[in-house]
């Protein structure tokens, strides 16, 4: 290895910053006594250089002639006293918390732990972890973005497609084999064309931060497929790179640029609530070795142990300014340097915990609000964690949107025929104003979803009533039992044509409900193809054909139907209102912006709403009542629509209302059919006419404005 020296360098920016001539290194530790930068050659030879300067808690040094591609890590000398929460151990090679690329794998040798097996509260382990852990890689900051720009799709026009970088393309027949499962595979023209034809405006990618697989999974021959076990918040996961090393950064940027060229935004699912270092028995990989009591929430009266609001062993210490800085620097990096368009925050309630309770106005939200970069991108919260008081749907500040778990549960209950669901269904269908309107939020605050990566796929939701997670090796005890699903007579796949027809119709019913509801629809990637996980509702460790999209067996009819309903939503602003319904006449019109009617065409009264057995209703959406102006200040208007919704197990005759916008009303959608109606084959009805709606079906009628 070339002889190296360290000059004093600068305390900022943190991490490894290459300037064309050399690299500045800066890391944070308030408890270290000295820190060594370890430069690692291709053969594993390690050169240790003591960081020459400490400015406050920041240790820094400049290494001339260190170029992109250089592998490195750190060794921290300081107190090892678990009883006081201190876990410095110079025998452990630590990953830079600001590493922008990594290489190598965690192999779970005893050396990666700060203690010796059998004596976790004893002396520190002196086994060297370097051969067994990932290493950071210096990267070049230079990339030609060309004319790339953020699409900045307005929230009310957004349709999100939640997907997994690897699973989306691993079995795609048109993606070259060497690109399958990679960032380049996602950017392949065949995949881009699928997304464009589908009509989605954003991909929400399951975690792409560098992550590792838990020990218990590796022992069972499995891996952390979903990726909710982060270890480096600036580094794209190298398992999705077609070429390893520092070039993963360029590959990720190319993917983003390609998606932007297609008008598609990139939203990252991020996990800032915990890391892969686990609890007091977990490995020492990075933050734990730099400054354990600074980075993690420790139990006040027993700092050997960690506060755990996530069910993963630890929680980041959001009260520490350097932790807040780490998160904010990471977010800004992904926006400014990687050009992503937004974030979905996993277990976001954890980020709001300053002492114990969830604080809606915590420091984290204040920092986000004032940040000129992050406050302008799409921010989505998963508004719960596993701690006490962690379920916070509807309680995040203005400027945030939320995964609406109540929407998911209500729509599932409604279509499986649960009693007393009409009032809740109406609220969720119209944007959940009961959750979001009181503090002047808008319908887009509700990210509506029926299925997501965590749980059944849409096809499995209508095929299984019980989870079938045996492949996970946990005796089918993992995953939720609250699936609110229905198998329609047979558990699992069947050749019964009537059951299969009903299952197909129920998938169309839920897709139609999702895509015509107010708020932001989120489609689980693969649901449009009829993807199944064979009843596994917790496929977090299934990096195999159980989770990968099976493109060659795609349900082409369901795909065509999904495309058509997304296009219907795109073409008609009445389905994507900017403001909540007011339930009263607008601008002098005789008709209200929305009306709720019984199947007999009468106004819904209290008795109709409160009837436990009622599972059907009509919804009249007045296209003249949008109550919004376009960018030029002109009032928006649209066609009017009437939905006939029947969740009963028997067909039902609906009577169109006697009063309302005059006809003709044209049937454009009937979920008993595999496609939307074409303009040349109208079925037209007038006010007061009868129309039979099949059991568990939706019929949509349109009145065109003259």
C-alpha cells in the first residue's frame, strides 16, 4: 500500500469527501479518546492513521492522494463500560456513519460482537472484526445529470407504486439476466414502459439504504429481503448493484434520471428509527462503537440496555443534535446528490419520541419544517410504532401525508361483508376528513392503500383467510393474524370457476375503490399482475420466487383493467379533489358536491347509516362542485359520476335518484366485466331508472357536461 499521511483537514462535511486531490474524513464521537482511520488494500492489508484533530466532538483529517474506490473504516479507542452504556472497542472495524458506498458482507463471526460469547457483561472482546464486516468506500461526487429535474407531480395527481428494486425485475423476461434485480434493471426500457402504461406517477422503493441480514435469518438460510435493517444511511444497498463498489452510486443516479425522464418520481422508504446493531447482545458495526449513549436511546436506570420502540432491539436517540444532523444530512444527500423526490418514514412515530410519549411537535418535525430542501419534497409517515401510544394516524403535522391504516382496514372489512361498515367506508372513500381536515390539511394527507409489502397481496387477500408463513421458519407464528381477508369458500388456489370469478371481481372492486377514492392511492407493485405469495403475509425474508414478480404468469385482464381505472382517475379531477367535500350546494348550484343515497335512490338518513346489515349505497359526485381553481384562477369542473356499490352476497336492483343532474347517465364501468366500457357501446340510463348490480360489484355511471 502507498504510504499515507493525515493532515488536519476540516470538521465539515462529515464522512469522506473527495475533492479531486485527496479525501477529507470526519466522524463524530463525544466519548472517544482517540480514533484511527483505517485504509484497507484489496488484499486486506490495513494502514492505521490516527485522526490528527478533534473540533468539539468531531474528529477529522485530510488524506492527500486517497482516491475514489479506496476502502476504509475506523477504530475508536475509548471507554468500554456497558454498565454506563459505553461500548468503545478498538478491535472492531467501524463503518463510517456517513459512508456513501460499502463493500463486503457481514458474516456474523464472533469477532463482530463487542463481548465474548458466554460473557456478554464481561471484558471487551479482543477479536478483530475487520475480515468479517462491510467496509466503506470513498466515492466520487461527480455525475453528469444533464437536464434532469424533479417531476414535482402535484399531490392530488400522484399515484404511488410501492415496489422492491430486486423483486420487480428478477424474473422479467425482457430484462437482460445480468441486470435483473438491480438499479439498472429497474431503469430498463421494458420496466419503464410498464410503469408508464400503467399510469403511476411515483415508485416508492422498499429500503435501498445499505442493510444487513439478521443473524437468525442467516442461520436459517434466509435473508432480510425487505431491507428494514439499515447500517449506512447514505449508501445505496450494494446488493442491488450490477457492478459492485463505488460505481453503485452512479448506477443509482442513472436509475433516478431514467425514471425522471419518464415523468416518474422516486420515493424512498427510509428507516431512521433503528439500526442493524440491535440490543445489548447485538454486533458492534458502527454507531455503537463510535458513541453508544449519544446515538441510541438507553434505559435511564440501566444503560446496558436499549429503549426499543421498533421491536428490533434499539431506537435512535432523537434528542441528540448529532443524531438529528445525521438524519437531516442523509435526507438532504438523497435529494441534492441522488435527486430523489420524497421519503416514506418507517415507524415514524418513533422519530417523534423525545422522552417517552409521541410528541406531535417534537424537534424532528421542527427541523423538517424549517429545512429549505426537505420541506419541499414529498413526506409520508407510517404513523405508528410498537411502543405505548404509538398509533398516531391523523396526528402528524401539516405538510405530511400518512399511510392511512384505517382506510386499509375499512375497505377490506367492507368488501368481505363485515357488518356496520357503511359510515366508516364513506369517510375513508371521501378522503378521511375526520382525520385530516381539522388542521387545514387536504385529502392528499391520506395515502390510501389496501395492500402493501407487509401483508397479503391483493390476490392473496381474496384467496386466503389465514396466513401461511411456514417458509419463514417461525412455526407460522410471525406476521399478523388480523388480515380481514376472505377466501370465498376454499383456502388457497382452486379450479372452481365460480369462486375464481368472484375472486377476480373482488380484486377489481378493491382496485376501483382505491383508485376512485379521494386522497393519494398507493398500489402494491404486482397487484396489477395478480401476484401471489401463496398466503405468506410476512415475506420479509423471502428473497426468492415467492416474492419476485412472476411476469410470464401475469393476469393480463387485471392489468388492462387497472390501467383503465388509473386513466379514468387521471382524466377526471372529480376523483382527485384538492379539497374535502362540503356536502352542500356550491356556487349557487342546485345540487351538492356529493350526495349519499340508498339503493332505492333516497337520501341516506340516520337509520340507513346505522343499519348493521346495510352493505350497499349510491354515491353521486357532482363535477360542478370541485370548489377549486386551476393554476390560472379558473374554476375547475368535470363530468358528474354516480357509483352503485353493492357489497351484499346477492344481486340488488338500484334505482337511480329522481333528482339530480339530468341524464343520460352512461355506464362506463361494471366490475363484473374485465374491462371498462368503450365509448361506442353505451348503456344509458335516466334518472329514476332501475339497474341491477351483481353481488359484490360496482357500477359507475357518467353524466357528461355539455
